C-alpha cells in the first residue's frame, strides 16, 4: 500500500475486503430492487442526497470530540486537552492515508465513500433514463456528444 494512496481509493484500500464486498453488494441490491420499481427511484435519489459519506461522518466526529475536549479542559481539567491532541493526528492520518481508528467501525456500520454513493446515484439515473440524450447524440459529432453529456450531467444534478 502506498504511503499516500489516491483520494478515490484510500478508504476502500484501508477497509477489509469483506466489508467492501458487503457495501458493494448492498448497493447492487438497491439498484436491482429499484430496477423493478422505477417509480421509487426519485425517492431513493433524494435519500442518497441526504446520505452522509465517510468523510462527513469522520469530520463531524473529530470536530465534536475536539470541541468537547476544549470545553472540558476549560471547565473541568486541563487534562482534557489530550482529547483534541489525539483527534488531530488521527484526522491528519486519515487525510493522508485514508485510515484512522474509527474508519473500520464506520465502514462496518455501512458508511460509504462519496464514490460509492455516487455509483448508486448514477446507476439509478441511468435506469431512469437521464442519459438518453447522450446515447442518441451522433457519434461522429464530438461537439454534439459533449453538449449532450453536459446536458445530461446538468439535468441529472438538478433532478437529484
């Protein structure tokens, strides 16, 4: 494993294979179930927009612990400054390597990366037909294909 893996792969690379497989299998089940119930795709896309990815969960967790440590240090005992002193290096380690002590727990709880959430989102948008204009664009005209791709991305982003 590289010291500084790519942003897109760092959390998955530091997660147990079985956990990655379980998360991927759940995503696949979600997409397969919604293929049979396309009327529910819009609701699921709205749910995905509200889903917190691993980065947001870690940032919230770390900042809450650091803030609690500072408040407790100011009101109870200076010893509580150890809490933000421990949290900050772990957050740095996560930023650089994609791993810190809470990552295995959060991943086992099913917290996904932004890329894993996006994979489900775009599979559902494809099922819904959001990218039809791109498929229908003339292959010989790169500017029309580019415009169709940009329009699909704009309409897909605007519709959940």
